[in-house]
C-alpha cells in the first residue's frame, strides 16, 4: 500500500489535555474515500471526553466526528463521488452482516462503532471513510454548515422517534446545539408551543431565533414546572426532550408532561445511575425512550438544512492547532459557546 499524504490527528491524552500524533494516509481500499477535512466541529460528547468523564470512551482517544471536506482520493470501486467533490460523512461504522444491518436498521448494528472510537478522528487533516457513509454537500451549505449535518441528524433522529406532531406542546431541556436543533425541527413539524429550558441567556436568545416560543431560565428565577403548567393550562406538556444528561433534568423531562406523555432522552449521562420514581410510570402511564445517533437521518437532515440556518449556531472558529484552546473555550461558561468549528 502506498502512502498518499501526511496526517496530523488531534487526540485527548488525559483529562483536559490534547496532543497531536502523526500518521500517514494510505491508499484507500476499493470501497473507501479519503477526505481532506475543511471544517470540523466540536460535539457535546467531545466535551465529556475532554473532561475525562465520558461513560463509554476511555482515554487516550482521537476526537472529531462532525466534519466536511473535499474528496482527496477514492478506491477503485467508488462510484458516488469523485476527487474534488464537497462532502460530509455519517461517522458510524457498521458491520453490514448482523440481523439489524440486514434489515436495514444499521443504527442497531450489534457491532456499531464510530470513527473516533476506532482510532480515526476528524480533528485532523485527512480521514478515510466508507463510500456508503459519504454524502455530497448541496450548494446551499458551506463547509462549516456541512459539518453540522451530523448534529442535525442526531436531532432529526430524536424528533422522528418522538413523532412530534401538529400543535403539540413540547418541552426541550438544554439549549446546546442538539436542544436548539430539536427546537428548530419541532417548529418545522408545526408543534404548537416549544418551551426551552437552559441556564444561559445567550443560548436561550439563540433558541428563540430557531423557533422556541417560550424560554425558561431557572438562573433568572423561572420555574420549569410552573411554566409547563401555564403553557398547557395545567395538563402538562405532550412531549419532552432531555438534552443535558443529569438526574435532575431526566426527572424534569419525565414529570413535566401530561399522562401518557413521551420523554425522549438524548443527553450523555456522566453519572448513568440515577434515582427515579418508578410508580410515576404506572400512575401516569408515561413513556420514556432513548435516542442515539442516526439511521437514514442524514438525507433528511440535508433536506431540512435548506430551512435551518446552521451557520448561525457557530459562535467560535479556530485553526486546528488551537484545539486545546477551543476545547477549553467550550468548557468555559462565560464564553456561552454553542458550536465551535476548527479549520485544519
Ligand atoms: Zn456529535
Ligand atoms: Zn451490523
């Protein structure tokens, strides 16, 4: 195998510390595409990794899975893209052979992995991926916006699973990028009221621009349960989304809605063992479901991106060399960052 390019990859070596390793990019296999990365965004999950507290990702780990770029080289069997094409990538790796894969439910693949957990990350100059996971960027998307198709797909998966419908009253807890994108998609689905709860005034202001009809800021004295009762004339919300990953917000997500309501949990729990009231499930016939990643959501997210201004979510940009600084900026609440994009 021939060496094609030199590559530098950013990784988290220990809590709050980043370094770069060098590794050549080899000629792609027949079904692979080598991507020259142009924009790479920091995900909420990267912050859990950077803090050393991601429940399922031990350190050191190469990070970065929200990205876009240009096709730099293709394998012999690749037909859908050519060198020079602008693309984004669905960063999951699936086996294609298990029962779930054969049924087309590759999101439930028994061997599902993500590029960054397999030692390949997008905080780098290049990444090699399977052709099947590559999506050309439509003309309306910049590289920066293209890097955000991945989080938009996460939000798309959650909103589709929750089947948010006309006029429904929705509560979203957490106004990070996922919470804001869930809000934007609920708006496109013509939800009636969309209330968003967060501690950051700047994030809530952004959420209003993306379609939140009401914002709740406990730091400014707002009370989530009171607001939910007001919006729903006492009955409770129809659906809720937990986009934080804490015991308290999980409980809020499952107690703020009406009987037979549905909570969708998306947050990553650094402390997964939480205490909840089991009788609530029975007495109120509530439903709580998880939502992880995506499965056939990328094409939908690409379509929805025509109506959602993804670039507006980007609050900071850094050159790749400043990865350490970028991650520290993300962790600093004074920065009120939403999306940070690195440019290799
Ligand atoms: Zn992500
Ligand atoms: Zn599989």
